[in-house]
C-alpha cells in the first residue's frame, strides 16, 4: 500500500490515461485482498509484487470495456466513456475565464485560449505560416500536399476536405437546414448560423492585437490583419496582380474573363460588380418608377 500511495502522489498531475492506470491498480489491490492474498506456488524465482500487479493489470485492462448506454459504443477506459457521454448530454464543463465560452474537452478550451493570447503554436512544415488551432494547420497543409481532392459532380469544383464539398453542394440544392431560433433566418451551414447568432448577442470575440479592433468572425480578423502585415496571398493567374482577400481577386479576374454574374431583373443587363448593378438599378429604374 505504501508503494501505491507514493505512486498516486507522483502522478497527481499526469495525464488522464495515467490516472486511469492508477485506478486500475487500486482495483487490483482490492481484488487481491478479496482472494485472501493467496498466490499459486511456482517452481523457480517467484514474481515480485510489482510484476504480479502489472500482469494482473494487463489482463484486467484487456478484458474491461465500458459501453455507452445511449448509443452502444464500446470504450476501453472509464474516463473515455465520461468524455463521450458529453456528446449526448451536451455538458460543457470547461469554461473560458475571458469570454465565458464553454467546451466539452479541455483540449478545445486550451486551443480557444490562443484566440485571447494571440499565440499561434502550430507551424506549417512547408512554409512559415502559423495557426491557433491544430485543425486549421492540418487543413492548410493540404494546400501543399494536395493529397486529397473532392470534386463536385455538379460544377467540377474541387475541395481539399470532404465537409467543404458537402457544404458546397447546398449551393446547388438550395438546402438551408440550420435556422436561427431568434429570427427564423435559415443558413446552409452551421458555421454561418453561429456567426449570425453573434449579430443578436453582439459578441465579438476576435481581437486585433495591433489596433484592438474586434470582429465577429475569425476569418474577418485574419483578413483584417493583412492590413498591418501587408500580406497579399492571392495572385491573379492572368496578370500577376496580388490581393489580400479572395473576393477581391475574383472580382478583379472578371476584367480578364469578361464574366458578368450580376443581372438586372428589370431589363436583363449584366454587370461584373454587385455595386455596378446597385448603381444601375438606383439611377435607371428607380427614376422610371
């Protein structure tokens, strides 16, 4: 018991997996006591106390499983089951002390805190770009590797991630499954709905550390920061001109392609810019009315 106690003290700040092993050791202790401490007599050098415990632990861990009562999923560890149950209960016990946002996993809270500190610990192995979240880094690195491409069967547009393709398909189906509970407005993606909700709450959690301007969306902050850095990552394939955001590049490229996607519903005239259509409608058709 003395060895077990010292083990517990030594690992108080260890990982959840190590904590689980300690709990298993305690269960083994109880199991041995319930058996009266009797062990089979073997010829040769007997196993030490620690070796016996380790052997029992391996056997019991291999047999042990924790089933979810909601969906039937089998998990190997008790703490894994506890984390999994939050999917069903919606519990979010990890709360940010800066903005009050809550998360199901402590790792998600840790990455969220980078938003407030400005830390970008995840660096691309192909370029010097850094990211707040590990998921953003994984997505970015596919730009370099191009290892997975998903193609839309409607317009042949390609995507690096399958979920992006699924969201894109709603452009063709016009599906908007996510509705705002406050105003009833519908959106094609959950991300768009979450961003919209912030217009009701006034929440602006993304802050520029250069000028302290705040934004509703992380993407808006990212685009804004290029004002300070001078970064222009989007290059025209026709003339080489560079832009700080993709929408400006798309608008510019219409000069080369001649595309005019904005159509006047009153006379059918087409325009390359939405602002040009707005001016046309205001100056020509509003006067006639």
